[in-house]
């Protein structure tokens, strides 16, 4: 329930994070990056991403204040980042307007905000959350890389986007458009090779889907939680005043030898 509540809180922001606002995107295309006005525009660009970071910070502080074991905190954030990955990646593959060069720069800047949050939160609480964003990170890496026509399918599938399937690579490659420099996507030869591979995989129902599924299962057992808890000696804990002053709870008071 706690995890799902955070999902609901950040979902509206994720819808705004996958595509740069038109006015800000226009300033990016014009290349006015050094102007004071564009500096304010850049700040506005990442405002939605900073909203997500603010929610993550508040969530983490609440968990810490309530002494939730770091093991459990890591598990929750791993699933939250997996959810972010699925939402952003699927939106990218379903909307051609999101597959532009300048939009790739926008999402890349936003992902840097999340990476910085993971760094500040430390491995103790963030764990491997950053690794859960590998699909959207690699897809954005493809959008912003230069000289795409010179890249071979082997370079794209093994070096640049090793976690993406051929169907996903084909989808991004054919929807890509450059609204900033006018560059082209991968070569016709690479597109042709992708089609051949997709035809060979057509009998595999799993490979036919290019979208990701959100895993809402519980990624730990009750036994995992019990093992992560620090041993506590009840006799060392001072009861709150309401209990301490009630004679019916005198058995809870620390004993003095």
C-alpha cells in the first residue's frame, strides 16, 4: 500500500517528464543555451523531475523516521524505479513526438536528477534502484548519440543498447527524428537487418511485444524482513508517559536490580 501510494503520487509527474514542454523545447532548438532567459527555461524543464525527487525525499525521510529496516527501503525503491522505467520507456515507444533529439536531451537531464538522488541517498537506502532504469537510459542514449547512420546493428545492440530487444530498437530507430540538427536515424541496411531478425523471432510470442510490464509483486518474504531486523531488548526501552503512569502496565517498566 505504501509503495502504491507513492506510485500514484509520482504518476502525474511522469506523464510530464517524458516530453519537454513546447516553449522550452523551442528554445533548445534555437540554441540559446547561454542566455539568461534560457537558464530560467532550463530550470523549468526539470521542474517536473525535481517534483519526483521531492516525493522520493519525503518518502525516504518518512521511512527513516519510522525506523524501517534499510533492507526493506531498498526493496521498495527498487520497485519504484522499476515502475518509473516502465512508464517512461513505454511512453517513449508509443509516442513519436517523444523520440526526437531535443526530447532525448530533456529526459537525459531529468534522469541525471534521479541519479543524483540515488547518490545522495547512498547505497544503504537506494540500493540498486538506478540499475532499474536501464531500458529508458539506453533508449535515451540512442536518441542523443551522434552519427547514427554510421552505427552497425552489432554496435547498437551490444554496445549502446544491450538490454533492448530488436523490436524495441526497431521501434525507436524508425520513430526517431532530429528537430535540432537535422541528422538521420540508423542506415537503411541496419533497419533491414532488424526486420530480418524480427521475422525470425515472429514465432516467439514473448519477443513480439515491445512494451514492458510493471511487476507489482512483493519482492521479499516475511522471513527476509525478520532476518533484516536488529535484535531489540524490550527491557531497555522506556515506555511512553501514558503507559508508565498507569499501574496496570507496571510490568513493562525497566527492572532495577
